[in-house]
C-alpha cells in the first residue's frame, strides 16, 4: 500500500488510486467527504462524513485523519469497549447484515443442495479491516493474524477444531494478545457483497483468499448432497469425529440478510441458549464446586444443566447473567429441554432477561425501624437484583451477599450455622452492585469459592 506522507493532501474534486493488499482502490474527495472504494469504507455504519479506512489513513496520515474524524476506530464506527469482555470486543453502532439458518426438517429433500460441516466456532464477519460478531462487536485479532486478509467482505467462522468451542471463545474474547491465536483459523463460507449465486460467491472466496495468501484463512469445502441417505451418512461421519453437524445451502441462492430457508442446519441433537440465573452446589466428588447451572430460557422456563462441564469449568463456572449454549434431545410437554448438556458460554448471542415470579409480601417484623427488622424484610422480599454465595472449604465458613436497589444484605459465619446478618445502605443501585462485586472478588482471592447465586 502507498505509504503516508506528512504533506500529502486530497484536493476537493480529485481522485487517486492506491494499492491495497489484494486490489487497487480509489480515494476521492467531494467537499468535506473523503471516500474510498474499498468494502470497509462502504459497509461501515458511521455517518458518511465520519468514515475512514486504512487506505485513507495510510495516504493522508493518522494525525490528519484523527483530526478529521475525531478517533482512529479501524472500522469507522463510533465504538465503546464492552464491559466484561476482557477488552476483546468493541461495540459497533450496528450489527453486520448476515444470513442466518433455519433447522432442516426430515420432509425436506436435500438432493442437489450444497453440504458442509457445521463448525462449532465463533461467527465472524470480515468487513475488510476487522472481524465483527453477529451482534456488532469487533473482535480484536492480532495484527499478524489479519495482515494478509483481503480488503473484501467475507462471512465465516473463527475456529480452532472440533470439540474446541469453549477454547475458541476463550481465545477470541481474550483480545489481540496471546500466541493462542496461532491455533485459530478463519474458515470462510460466503462473500456477502460479491455478485451472483452462491456458487459464484464461493468461487469469489476461493480467488481472493488464494490471491491474498492469508496463512490463517481458508475457504470452507462444500459438496453436493446426493439425497437423504447421503446426508445421514455424512452427518454420522462428522458427529463420530466430534463435529457439531451439517449445513445445507440452496444451489443458486442469493445472500440475504436475516433468517432464511436457503440455509439449513442439520443436527442429531438440538441446541439452544439460556441465561444463567443461579449456581447449584455440587455433592460427592463435586462438593465445594459447581453441581449444576440453574438457567432460564427467554420465556422464563427454568431448569438445571448438570452435565458437559470440565473440572475447570466446575471450578470457575459462567457468571450469573451469562448466556450459555446447551444441547438437548427434545422438549417435554411442559417445554423443558430433556437431557440438557453444557456446551459453552456465548459472547455473540443476547437474550432478554427472564421473567421472575414475584413472591408474597414479606411478613411483619417485631421491631419496625430496626436494622434487624429491615434485614428480615429484605430477606423475605422478591428475588435480589444480584446475589452470590461463597464458601471457604478449608476454614468451614460461608459468605453471601444480596443486592436490592441501593441496599446490600450480607450474611456470614460458620457452615451449618445461621451466621450473622448485616444490612448496608449505599444510596444507589449501581454503587451497591459495584461494591458487592468488589467485595466478592476479594473474598475469592482469600480462598472462598462460588457455591450458589441467584
């Protein structure tokens, strides 16, 4: 690419050609609007007069672009770092326009459709400069990982290997730091902005990846399905290797935004997402660590997930409020998933907060106005806004805290005893939650372990 020059400018009404990693792009200016013909400039969500890209920055210089657009965000959108993501995800203004799948039904004839393995990785839209999740968060991959990727729009998965979904999540959310990214591959299965049918777009993917020579990217292999028997045989083969399932793509289909019947997922087991609402303590060999996750579906249905965890995941389970993926065989008559098994925590899916049942009003207390009475009333009130229970297995102690509005209710003492109760008023809900999380963090550092939350 053309190197930046301190005195280089772009006069109003002029254009200039610059060489990108795999194509030549046109820079132009019309009044106060600076444009580039690359996909990254065209597809970003920022206002047209606030857009920039690596070609404009390289030509005009980073300082000049910083003055013009106000910040050097690689994908050009106003961005903020998401809390709890380890600095690895940057929130964009809008989610990328991606295609989503429906479930394959047995009465649908797959003959002639394109068939590929369903990868258990992280969906990633490459906008020409950065990886963007389906929720619009930018994944901070290392510079060496993205250096040779084409300045084109691609749709694919960041993937490590079969049965490595949780490790992939861990690497992607860790930011651009570690060498663990060397185990990740960007597997591309479509080019959203390329012209023509699916076959045309897949050929386009092959051409741009071969031309760029990106060592950490490859196109995803597809084969024609010969019918239901071929589909079931391939599904059995992939699942025996530890794969998640298959994808079917309608021949000749366009790339459409949203859920479409032109793309179907084929799996023996169903999968779904739920929000963690509590940690159930373990017994026996799992004593003093997680026994099961208490989770809720979007409709409020609650159930436990007790299998599928590694020892490390039982020691440090997903936090209360996290969204997790699980597999199950079928739904019961009451809509409860049967034989659910934990797959991993999700960073690219959002669920609405589950509905909570409100309990009866708390009973009257004998000494109105006292701290003890307030604590008793708080303990009998509807579910807490945030809560955690910790135990110290070596010292035989417990410590738990609940937050409701601006109040904290803390209980602590010896295991098996009622312990002591303390009510603290912090004034605001945000201060109460932040202080409680900080206190819990210090307890964990002192040897306490998570047992139950609500």
